[in-house]
C-alpha cells in the first residue's frame, strides 16, 4: 500500500476544503499572538479620538490581511526548505495541498485588501502601508544572512501597536516615544518566543546553513537570550503604560503576563523540548490577551 502519511503540523485544522487549506497555510490561530497588541494601540488612541465600529473592523481586517501576506510569502519563499525539513514537509505547499499559483493568488489578494483598508482608514496609514508590507515580507529572507532574524519577526509584529493607534488618530502620538515603546515591547516579546520556536530546528538549520540565535549560541545560551528579551519586553510594557497613562488594571495584566512568561521558561530547558508546544502556543497565546484585557478594564472603568 502507499507510504506513511506525513503528520499534520500543530495548531492546524483537520479537513480538506480550500478554506481549511488556506487557514492552515498561514496558521490562522497564531493571529492571537499579536492582534491584541494592535487592539491595545486602538484602545489607547480611543482616549484621544472617538472609536467607531467601522474603524475597529478595518483594523482587524487590515491586521489579518497583513499577517496573511507575511506568513503566505514566508511559506512561498521557504517552500523548498520546508520540503526538506521533517517537521514542515506536511505544510500545504510541499505536500501539494495548495499549488504555488493558489498561494500567490491568495497573497496578492490579501495585499490588495490590506492596501484598501489602509486607504479607507486615513492618508497616513495609506502612505505607510506599502513600506510596511515590504518590511514584513522581507523577513522571510532574514535567516539566510542574520542570526537576529527573531527580532526582525518581532518588529514585523511590533508595528501592529503603532498601526492600531495611527488607524484611529491619523497622527503620531504624544509623547513621541509612546508608539516606539509599544513596538519595542512586542518586538522583544515575539523575538524571545521565536528563539524558543527555533530550538526544534537547530539540527536542520545547521545542516542548511541557516542562521538563528540557537545556531549561533547553542540551546542553553539562546534560552538565556530569550529570557533577557522577555525581561526587557516587560520593562517596555511598563514604559508604554506610563506614557499612555494606563492604570492599575493594565499593570495587573502585565503582571499576569510576566507570570505566564516565567512559566513558559520553566517548561523549556536545553535538551528537553517535550513541552515546547505548551510554552509556545499556550503561554504566549495568553500573554497578549491578558495585557490587552487589563488595558480594556482600565479604559472601561
């Protein structure tokens, strides 16, 4: 009979419909990581400019489209590498569940819809949209020339917070450093857990001469760098809260986020990646949510 089926990757849906294949193509459940931080920017901006359901809907749509472009382009750029890697060869392109043409069409449509949402929001968002798309797509090649690609990915997610703010106000923040602090917090947070994600591909990355902090430093020291990045992320969240004049509920959310990050670091140890999935998706999927909910409670009360 036929060969052994390639196992389905984690955080993907079962099913063979085209919709399910596209959802799995970009791992849509991972949207939970950074969308709350885009909404955090929206929430802070709503103190200065009235928020409408139209703007909120456009922000969510824009974020989803931008993420689809980033992940879709990444899958296209990495399709040959994914086909070689036992962990990723079951993805939609190397497995043949999506054709390259289908992938490109979806990415192009998502990019066009993202540009339309930016135009519909305000002139500043529309002006910044093309360079933002270029930056998030270029991440796909970062691991081919820098060990610090984790921070590139982090900043690609980190611009979500300033973007959410600009979508509502159409102008830069006061104080001027508020939006950079928000972007820095997300960049460091995402960069830290992306180091964890790279742990599982250390042998493959070395064989293919791909760069990562795990390849550069080894597992033990890379995990130490991830701890440092996460510690600095928490500091940046506190600075952001001070600049945005957020209250006790927000800092309570940050404290819960800090506890989740600490738990995450207890789950993953050098040479023991058995609980990596719980750390990567479980803990990190909650950090952004609890921080946003803290800010939301602060805003409502």
